[in-house]
C-alpha cells in the first residue's frame, strides 16, 4: 500500500511527514495508531484533523495536537503542502 505522504525518520525517533495538496482525498483514510502521538504542524494551511465522533478542527501552523492511541482519526486536505513532526508519547 502506498502512503499518501513522504516520511523521514529522525535520529530521536520522531517523524517528519509531508503531504502534497494534490493528494487524492480517498488516500486520506480513517485510521488509528497503536501509540499516542503528538503532532506539531510545521507548515501548511487549510488542512483539518478530524477525530472520531468530532467535527474537524484546523491544523494551525505552530500548534500541537494529541491523538490518543487507538483513536480513529483522519486528515482532510488543505491548500498548501502540509509538514508535520510526529512524536510518539
């Protein structure tokens, strides 16, 4: 399965993920992760994060978001390239 992002793993174990605004909406699927993650938005505009049973929220540059382990979530694409730093906590 091809991932809808490019990923670089850093020496501290965190990940930098880059999403292209041209990604097909169908590739940004609902999913859940095995560990809690802290998401830091490094760059991007118009992108949204939707958690299970919640309305989508803006992913704002410079802000951090927590996604609890095994919580369904998805990203909704925006207008520009989205760059996230993801750290498992």
